[in-house]
C-alpha cells in the first residue's frame, strides 16, 4: 500500500503542492511501481516509473527479488556437482549455461573433448537457442496483444523439450553436459527425432512471420520504439541481439569460436534500425541460422567416444565398474570426493540466446571451486532500461523491455 493509502500493484504517489482549494500547483508527477509481480516484467522485476501524464520521465529497475546465491553455492559443491546449479541461472537456456561452465573447467584441466561430444554440444545448444527464442517471441507478442503467436511458439517449444527429455530425462533442468563430455550416451533414435523436428521448423517460422512481420498493428507498436545509441549500449555492457539490431556484427561463436563452432557455416544476422522491430527481425533470423547449424550437425556428426579419456575426471562405464577394480576405485573416488583441478583461473565466454555469457572460475587445487563468477547477459542488458524508455510513452515501456529478452534468474543469480 502506498503513502496515499491506495492499494494494488500499480500504486501511485502524486507529488506537488496543492493550494488550499485543492487544485494542484507546480509540476504533477506520478510514480508507478510496476512489479515485482507483474506479467509484463517476465518475472520478479520491479520498475519504478516516474510519469508526467503518459510520458516517462524516469525509470529505475529494481532487481534482487530472485537472488539465490548460486555463485556462492558453487563453493560448497564439487566441480561435477556444480553443473546442476548452472541450469537454474538461466532456466530458459540451461544447456548454454552447462556449456560455458564445463568449457571453463575443462580449460583448467587441459582436457581434450572428443569430436562427437563437441558437435553434440553444438547441436543441443542451438536447439536451446531455438527454445529460448520461442519463449521470448511468444511472450513478447502476448505483451503487445498478439495471442495466436504465443500458442504457436509453445507448440514448437514442446517438441524441443521432448527432445531434451529424450537425451537427459529432463524437460528443463537438463544438466546433460558434463566436465569431459556428455552425461549419457546419446539415445537410440535421436537422429530421426531431431531431423523430423528441424525439417518442419522453418515452415513454422514462416507462420510467425506471416502473423507479425507485415502486421500493421505489430509494426505500429514496435518500429521506432526502444531506440538507444550504440555507444550507450557498449558503455552499459549490453550484448547479444540488442547490439546486433543496432548494426554491430558481434557474436562469440564467430569472434572467439569454442567447441568446434569454427567448423560450422552460418551467418550473424544484423539490422541497423536499433528498435524493437529490428530486435524481432534479428531473433527471427537467428532461429533460421540455428536450424542451419543443427542440420550441419546432423549430417556431419562424428563417430567415436562421447566423453574424454580421463579416468580421474570422467566416470567409467558401468560395465567396466562392475568388472574392473581400477574402474570401481575411480568411480568411488570421483563420486565421494570429486576430482582435483589444478590451481589457476580462467574466463570462458559463450554466446547465449541473450548475449555474452562468461564464467570466471578460480581453482585453489582442491575438488571444490574457490570462486566462480558469472557475467550474465540479462544483468548487462537491464542496465539500459532507463536510457531506452525515458522520453517514451508508458505503453511503449512494455514493448521496450520485452525486446531485451531478460531472465531474472540470469540477472539476480
């Protein structure tokens, strides 16, 4: 409840002196608390918006409502146990988080990952990108008033979640990647399942574009809305599709290739309009490029082992564990104590669906991380909120923050 005694989620505090007659004198400003439980903030985000009529004069994002302490919790887990924590950071792109963390620790260990595991990681992280962009497109369109797109996007997302369930047994918190490779051998029949989905998905993207791209209402709500100078975005730490929609052709998969991305042929889509509509166009094209990468992974998937030959790090096959004493000892030691990682520090960057995701890992030579810090894209992107919306209308605020595609777990950690 506000100081005026008005209950409700959108409370108002009217500022300005009033004459004895009750008529306002001087400026009248209204402060709206949008959130932290508001459908258009996509989670527990609070926006303190100062309005002059319908014009936004000031907007301050207030975060921390979803703080989990995950970065600190890493320190009491073994390196392998900590993989499951990464899923909870950005719960719409868990495999991307798995990948960034595993690559960082593998750098410290000096592990060489087999080609099949690398390509499988690429394929699954691109399916994760599709999954994330589908949630973004569906909810973003719903915010602006287009309900049909939401239903269509979640239809395809369900197919992707079933593929993840086939691989890992989980729909969302998959934890399928492991330090040294994959958690499990790829299941029988995965090629047919992925091929079937990826064969029809381009037509589904065409359907989304038929509904939105030339829709006059969609164009009116998104074109020319949410612009922010590229220099300001760089100063604030904005990354990902928002930068690419402003004309900057940057993508960690191209700029600093990891896990065999340099062997795949794909483009980095960009636009120059730097508005909500341009960000929509970039993400639509990114989905098409992800399909292109998945198809290449399907056609050229290497044969061979799916985990590294590192018995001191990777759990042995269960059959070996039952018949070989050495394998049984390794299994017991890894499960009960974990494995030691050489002392040192490393920073690993990947391109998540939201932008640059970095893992800074410090090892003190024990089986537990000494320090882990995540450079998450949602945190950096949210810093641009005020610059993006000040001077615009309150109705455009929803479209602008939706175009950021932030996840609050990714922001608060």
